[in-house]
């Protein structure tokens, strides 16, 4: 049985995201050269960037348990997470944490909840 390494998975996700960003920059530069428009104008073209799908996850917390404990779970079982009530949750896009926030009930639909962003994570420069 192989054991996954969360740090290696995160690095692989970062590499994939960085490659996608570089590819997007290349597309923007090609579009600029074809259209003869300045790079700034091409970069603000919503048709290029705004239609790219991303995977957004809200991470309430995590737990580590043995396989035997996992196999013993049944309906009604409770799994304790590593976060407490009131602590911020992570907002993750394509495997990269981009923000933190607090859980809130939607005003227009009290049967659903959402996330109010409280902190935007600054991007780390790679190099």
C-alpha cells in the first residue's frame, strides 16, 4: 500500500498551477502579437481568463486515523477534526490555499451556508 505525502501532492499541484499560469501567459502574448494590442490590454480580456474553470473547496478541517478506525465508521459516527468551532476555514482553489474565512448562513436562503472571506493569502514568489 502506498502512502501519500501531502507536501509532495501540494508541490505537484503548485507545479501544475504554475505551468498553467505560464501557458496562459504564453497564450496572452501570442494573442497580443496577432492582434497588435498592448500586453496590458490582452491581459484584461475577460474572454481569455474569466471562462477558465477552477476547482474551489472549503476545508473545514482534517483528521488522521488508522484504517481500522476508518473501517469502523458507520451511520451516526463522529469524526473529530483538527479545528475548533469558530476557527477560520481554508478556501482552496485547484489545490492551493488562497484565502481563509468564516462560515456564515446565507441571508437569502437560511437553509444554506457560505463563507465570508476574512483573509486573502499572499502569493509566494517562486524562484
